[in-house]
C-alpha cells in the first residue's frame, strides 16, 4: 500500500498514528533539478517526513532494552516493519530526510540497523535519517550513526555519559 494511502487510512481510522507526514506536496510536484534550489530559498520548506517509532519514557511506552522499574514491561513499538519500509522507500524516492521519534533503545537500534544498510539518499548535506528524542542509544547505534553521518537528537531524559566521547 502506498505511503500516503497508509497515512490516510491511519488518520481516517483514528488509530494511534505511526506516521506523521510533513508538507510533501511541494517535493512531489517539482523536478529533481529544482529541488535543491527551490526547497532552500523559500521561507518554509519540506525537509522530509516524520514517523513515530515508540512512545514516551514518562508514559512508560518508549520501547526500551530493559524493563521499566518495578515492571516487566518494555514499552511498545508504534510502527510496523511494512510502514517503516514504506517510509524509507518514499524518502529514497524523493531524496528527503526520514525523521523518527525514537526514545527507547530497541527503537533506536531497530531504525539505525535498518538504515545502516542504505546509501545516503538525500541530495545535499542533510542527514538521510534523524532520530529524535533519543534516551538510551546503544554503543553500536552511536558508532553506526557516526559512520553513516546520521543524526541523533537527544531527549532531556538522555544519559550524556555515552555521548560525551563523541
């Protein structure tokens, strides 16, 4: 199922949306040669799409590597493999950034490991993957992120110990 149809289905069904789409119509309608100049000269531009990979630490729904305190719960994933692959395919086709809300370590590892296999698909110096609100990246995820030029945006809950060496 095409990405936009998946998004529409989620919105119409009023399910927890696992994909939030930015303004992408401009990117779809302009030619490849116009993208780099047109996207950056306007006051507003579409950098890509954003997906939601898990929940929040405060809600105990971020998909963690270890269970929450006094619990056997690890949080939840809010995006299926099919939805993730569809978002990646869309971003590769239109050379735009894929951004994902990924607080928990399992979500971070899942996305970094999946995108690590890909060549950079953005046309400029924009990282092709941006993980937002991260809290517990593994050492392996940090190393792969550095190697591939991906972007990790810290959450206020993040432990800075691992990241100080970067």
